[in-house]
């Protein structure tokens, strides 16, 4: 049986992270992200959280 609360929580995580990525990294050259350890780690974590299973 699928738990609706788990699915809704996962969608919330996806939406939150996509918004974060769009607001902070849209249009930023990849070289600039790579040059900043903080930015590259934040982006990696956001992407990881989007794709990890619930």
C-alpha cells in the first residue's frame, strides 16, 4: 500500500530543492559553481535529495 503522506513529503522536498536550485544557480556558469566548494556541495546535496528514494 502506498502511503500518501510519504509521497506528498517527497513532492515537497523535490519542489523545495528545485526552487532552491533555480533561484541560486540558474544562469550561473558551471565553472563558477565548480570553483566554489560551498556552491558545488549545496547543488550536489539538493540534486541527491531530489533523486533519493523516499
